[in-house]
C-alpha cells in the first residue's frame, strides 16, 4: 500500500522528496518499482513494452503492471470522473505540500518564470476574457459524438470507447493514464433465466434485471405499492394492510430502484417487482429495464476501500446489499398482473384506479443473477495549475451503459472530450493560466452504482483528498434543473446568468425568470453520480440536466437509449444542448480554478441547519424523552456555525487577494465544511452516505425528525435512548464543523 501511495503522490510532484496530493513525477525516464495494487501510473509503461501505446487491452495471463512513465509539462491534463447518466464531475481537491520544491531533471523542469508562478504574481487573464474564450472555442462545429453500440462496463465496447478518449486527449497534447480495478458485479444468468409465475398462469422470463438482488425463490401474495416510496408504505400501513412476506409490485420512477427495494425490505416484504407504467414510460409493452439495487455506491464487496487486484481484504459486504429479491418486469407483465388483482382499492392520492391485491393473488419470483468479477479502467488527464497545482477541479463523464447508452454516456463523454480540447487550447495558445489544476476523467461501471468513480474516491479518501462533482444529463430541451451542494448555489446562479441559452437569453432568463431556486434547483437524488461525491466523500458537488418538462426521459436503462430516440425528445437539438451543457460545466470549473478565493456561500448551510433545528425542537416532547434532554445544545451548535461562517465571510470580503498564502488558508477552511458534515460516528461500511444534512441513514438530521415522529406514534422501532445518542452525535458534528471552520484555536466557541 505504501508503494502504491508513493507512486500516486508523484503524479504532480515537482521534486524528488516532496509529498503532495497532486504532483508530477521527478524523472520520466526512470522506471518505478512494480506494485501489486495497480495505480494510475501503471498503464503507459506496460503500453510502451508492448509497443501498442494508447490501448487499454491486457493479456489474460498478465503480470502485475509496472508503474507508468509520465511526461511532465506545466500544461498537462488529468482525466477522472464518470457518472450514472453521462455526467460531468467538477471537483476541487485540497492537499498540503510538505517540502519546498526543488529543481527537476526532466522535461517538466520549471520555466524561467517559475518563481513568478509560485508567488502568484503572474499576469492572469480577466474573467470576462476567460468566459469569452470558452464560448468561442466550445461550439457545435467541433463537437464529435463518440459512440459504441454496446459498452457495458468491462466489455470490449467499454474498452474501445476508453481508447477513443485516450487517443483524443493525446491529440490535444494531454498526458493520460488509467486506474484499473477488479470489481464484483451481478449480471443476468449466463445460462438459464429469471422467472415469475402469477397464480396459475404461464411462466414469464423477463430479460431485464437488477444487479445486486438477492438470489433464490420467493412466493407470496402481490401487493401494489405505487412507487415504493416511504410515504406509499406508510399509507398501506395506515390502512392496516399486512405487508409481511408480500411481493411488492411498484412503478418505476420518482426514486431509485435501490430505495424502492430498501423501503420494501423495511416492511418485511419477500420480493419486489418493478415495472414501467405506460403513464410514465411510453416505451411499449416489451421493453426491459436494467439497473441496480445496491443502497450505496462502488463495489459492495469492498465497501470503504478500493478493489485493487491481488490485494487481500477481509471478506465483507456493504450493508446496502438487499436481502430480498428484486426484478424488473415489462409494462405488459406489470399491467397484466394489475388487471387481475383483487382486494381493496388504492388510496385516492395515487394515480390510477388499481386494486391493491389480496392474499389469493399469489406469485412466484425466482432470481438467478450471477456474481462476476470485471476489470474496469478509469481514464485520466490533467492541466496543471500555475499557483496551487496541488488543489484541483475535476470534470468527468460516465463511459459505460447497459446498451447503446446515447443519453446515458455517449453525449457526456463527447462533451467531456470537447471541453478538454477547448480548455487545453486556451492554455496552450491563448495565455490562459489556471491557478489550480484541472482534472478530466472518464469513469467506468457507472450503471452499477458509480462503481468506477467511488473506487477512485476510496483511494483518494485514504490520502485525504477532496473533490467537487458536477453532473450533466440531456433529456429534453424544455427545462433545466440543477442539484448542488448549498455551498455552490451562488456559483450556480452566476453561471446561469453568464451562460447563454441562445443569443438573446441566458439559462437563467430562459428557465428561471421569477424564482430561480424554485424553478431550477432540485434535491440531489441518490441515483445521481454526484451523490457519492457529496454524501460519501464530503465534496461540494453539482449535477445538472436538460429535461423535457413533463416527465423523465423514458429510455434510460433500456436498449432504446439511442441517438434517434434522444433526437425525438430534443427536436434534434442534441449538439446545441450538449454545447450549452458543456459551457455551463466549463464555466463552473473555470471559475473555481481562476479566482483567488473559491466562490462558495457558507451561509447557505446555515439556513438548512436552522430549518432542521426548528423542526426537531418543535417535536421534542418531555413526556416522550428524559426530562434532562432539550434541544439547547443543538441550538448552540447551530449558532456556532452561523457565527463562524459570518466571520469567515467577512474575512473573505476584507482579504488581500495578492496574498497567496492567505488565499490558500481561507480556501482550505472553506473546503473543510462539506467534509466535516460527514458523521464521524458511523462506519462507511454500515452507512456510506454519512453526510448529516444530505446523506442517508439514522445519523442524519432528517432521521432525527422521523425518529421523533416514531416516538410520538409509539412505533416499535422507536427508542428514546437511541434518539438521545443520535441527537448528541449530530449536535457535536455541527459544532466540530464550526470549530474547524474557525481556523485556529483562539476562534473556537469556548462556552460550548
């Protein structure tokens, strides 16, 4: 592990003995030692030995990789990030330099004005000029859509698309490498099939599947549960319907497949069948759905640590793996079952006139998915910053898809490549000098739950690095939605103002005329590729999408996600929308690497914390809890964060932008906020999404509110002593975040 970390620490290192988070190797002519865990430097040297540079292919009986040689330039480009639905990942990664830089013996040796670069006294370009340059260079005439008919993770198509990305980056003069992982995923039965039998009808063999379902056979009465949301099951419970060992029939949409299955497991269901209702998915009666049901991200068989080859980790499974069966069925299969259900009618608030089913509506569900190991590659490249090279922004896109995946990955990968070309050209030919580095990334295995991206995060977590994440999806042209960390809301608003939708209108004036927050902002969904960056790693993240305005794009997760179908919902405006999306992503990324101080609004989290505190205090009832338990400490912790964030905001406004060290210190304090909202009291194995405000699990402030509701209703799972412990942990997490944000020991809240 030490050898692997050492190899990675040299990526952006400008000296033989300096340890940084993001450095270039000292001598590109010297081979490094072999390492058992494959790192980003492994690929190029192996390629050089095989005489086939630029390809990801490997021999079946291969020896461990040899660390890759890196050619350094001050304008190198690093590639990293992939997401569930062809996404962009924008990140800011902080680290610390331990030693002063020394002279180099390689082609990346400092130029004559290197000292000027380090002090920050370099003629940086005005922001308006940067923005104009990006708009001029990123256009439809240069956009090339990279496609593959079948590029499921780990397949030859996935590898071929990765090779195309590498080739493009090399054409732009960028330096490339790959990270390789061996991950476990579930695929459909190689021989045989999954099946369902309703009542005494004929066997049905659905071709769709849900990765990470439990395997086996379940038999029980069907119960229709709408979309399988928590509120849907609460309504069934209020109707005194027995849900024990029932097979839940739910509609696709609104929440992720994993959340539907997890909610069903909580009420002791035996299996879940998910179908696309024609009201939501006009895709025909026989179209299959694909997805996963891991209530987490990454390889669930190496939770919390990366899936390197030949490295012995203890046998452990993610707590997010379901213990009940889950299977997708077609629209035809779902509607056929619904027509035959008896029992009570569904609640009036649910769409349709379906019956819920009774004890005689028995169905048999059999799932025979197979667990397989796949080799996947993440592809990277970098533009090195001129002042804070060890801090960086990440822009990335998911590369894999279940089938054609035109909307899911092809468009995003293509925009990623074009954005890399445009910005590298700005640096090479137009004098643009980013203060911080920019990483471009192509992830694999996004369809299985952001596996490639999360494995990379797990490596970086071990080295205490931090990223921001940005996601992109084009599903139509009638609306624009953004899901982001509250820290980034002001940055998003400015980007909406400055990025044009057409010649006369900005994105803000087109889609958010009156109240942009209500019209454009939306919660970050668990099935978004940005979610693990934010909730798992504590990284300010943003995801965005064009949409049709009426419903979700119906072809996601199907073999119908083709160029023709995406053109049909966008009026053949895919290139134009892709460029606008690229400009929005590029605007946010460039702003983060251009400005002296990070444009993040610390007070936004104060509003969110305060709203949760008000809800919790309003529900604290002495008769349900120990008399000594009050919300006073929680209020004090909230006040501490409010006070410290206000002080730091004032410091930012009064700071000397020419003081490089001062700017670095303030930026580092800002970047601790998101990470410090990760609860230190829960394990990433048990609760991977540890963010107390935007995560998922019993440690969150939302869960505390729900726990109070359970205490009030005398629910069996309610526990006053457990609530007291969770309240104390959440309170101190907020206070610790405030203490860290204060910056030094003299600024701490001693009274608390």
